[in-house]
């Protein structure tokens, strides 16, 4: 087989392995993103519960102030009734008293409702805080695991980069430029095998003349259909012949 072709096959396989690291990196990072998002979701739930408690406490304070105002109004109303001179005045004051008492009852009921709500939300926060602590521990463990995995991937990738640099150091720049031109559009299928007289890049059958050139392997041969660099996988071709 042509030495340039051998180098291109090796280079293509190294590039394929290097590019295969990307899905592994994305998968590792996605695991970390998932637990961090889960942690963030719990933190947001706690914040929402805390906001609801603060809002309820403000409403409670307003109702307490309203109760104080109504109590003062009822007290003042008693004095007005005592000083009233006509039945009409007395009835008007009694009506005001009844309305004030209804408002007072409603305000007390609302305070009781808000107290129950605040207590419920505080218990929910306690539960969520315990959940958050567990989530933080999980996040820390997965972060450590992912960082270790990424470090291993980077180490493996660096070794491959070094192999690639050593390989291309003695390769023809013209051949490299030709390979890079094809790789720009063909990605990891720039150099592909021929099986059953078909290009494994575009899966089109190649003509007898091109196939004969691929079998000889004396020159760099490209697919007449897609332009990818072709080579013959001897073992697979022999297996196909025997079958």
C-alpha cells in the first residue's frame, strides 16, 4: 500500500478517536448540569416559600393594624352612643359598630389563616432544606466524578494529539492539505474503506477501473461519486469473498 495512503488512514483514525471524545465530554458535563439544575430548582422552591412567608407576614401585620384601628373605632363609638341625643344617631352608630365587628371578625380569621399558612410553609422549607443538603452532597460527588473523568479524557486526548503531531511531522504538506480539504465537509469520513466494491462514505458502487486502483493501493484514489479518499480493507474483502 502507498505510504501516503497508510499515513492518511492512520491520521483519519486518530482524528476519529479525538472527535469521539466530544460526546463523552458533553455527556459528562450534562450529568453535572442535571444535578446542578436540580439543586437550583430546590433553592428556587425554598426562595418561593420564603417569599410567600414574608408576604403573609406583611398581610398579617396589616390585619393587626386594622384590628387596632377597629378596636379604637369601637371604643370611640361607645362614647358617641352615650352622647347621642336622637334615635337616628344611635341607629347609625349601631350600624357602624356592627360593620366594624364584622370587619374585626374577618381580620382575626385572616390572621389565623395566615398563621397556619406561615407554619405550613416553614415546615415545607425545613423539608426542602434537608432535600437541598442531600442534593448538594450529590452535586459535590458528581462534580468530583466528572472532573476526574474529564481529566482522564484530556489526558487520553493529549496523547492522541501527540501521536497526530508525530505523524503529520513527516507527512507531505500537499497530502495534508488535500486531506484537510476533504475533512472540512466529510468530517470523520474523509478516508473510508471500500466494501463489496462500494464506497463506505456515500455507499455508491464504484466502477471497475477505480476499484482496481483501490485494490492496487499504489496511489491515493478518491471516490468518483463523493470525492472521499478510498482504501481496501483486505480482511473484510477476503471475508466477503469467502462468504
